[in-house]
């Protein structure tokens, strides 16, 4: 089990991160009454002799009834990005990049937003953009409890509430994470994603200096 620290307003959350894995539907698509069910994938004589069966996309069943929720053991420190408005910078690739000036896109191929903050994921050398509309978060991956305490102290050295961080201050926090703690794997996400995909489970006690917060095991 790992520790995930999430700032929500002035609070810290540690949560389950659940992933659904689908199963194999051996019987093929559901049969409609009056129809004769046909194999989704033809099986050749050679396949039968070798004991192999070809699997087609239609054989995979990914609905909730055939999926199993599992818990990621990766430890994460999650920081909310304040609603900066026009104080945030344009979410475009920086100078020197082959796409300099072009919008940074999300996994759907859409611009992440208009303004916010751009930062580098040092692990895969990719530029990330997080929206400064009050819904964005930055997830720092594979964080130990000791590193989480140091990150917490760094944030609190600026403000008790991370939602008061300026763009420059948040950049300093990320630089501290990368250069002082060796945490280079960081990426953008949203608070709605965190609330939907991460399930709280209360456990343990608070580290020194954490007051009025919830500590949760993942």
C-alpha cells in the first residue's frame, strides 16, 4: 500500500486509485432469441490441432460486470492549482520546442485550456500544461512519506493553504521536487478526475504539523 497526499482546499487527502481490468467473454456476443450464434472468430483446423484459439475484439468484455477494480500502489502527492485567471501563463509549448507557441493538447487532442502553468515531466521529457481555472491539479508520482513531508513543508513555507500559491511559488515547489527530492515524474490532471477515480479510506495518524486533515491509506 502506498501513500497519496492530496490538497483539497486546506486539507490533505490520501486515496485509493482504482483501475478496472476487463475480462474475456468466451461465449462471444450475447445471442438474440431466434438467432443461431456464430463464432466471433473462425478457428482453423491448424489452430484446433495446436490447441490455440484466436481472440477478436468482440470476445473482450469490458463492462463493469466483467471488470475487477484494483488499487494502484504508486504513491502520489497531488497539489491543487489555484484559479489564477489572467495571472496564469498561456498553455503553449515553450521557446526552443519544435512546436513552440502551439497549444499543448490533452489525451483527446484538445487544448488543455487558455491559461495556467506549463511544466516539464522530467521522466519522459514531455511538456505538461495544467489549467489555472481552479479545477486543475498536479500529480507528483512515486513519492515516499518522507518526501511528502518535505513537499508539504515547502508549500507551507509560502502559504498554509496551497490554493493561495502564485504561479511563481508553485513553480518553485515543482523545482524543489525535481532538484532537491529527485521527483521528476509529474503530470497534470483535474480535481474531478481525482474525485471520480480515487476513493478515500481512512487509516493511520497524521505526520507532525498536519492539523485538521484526513490521512488515508491507499
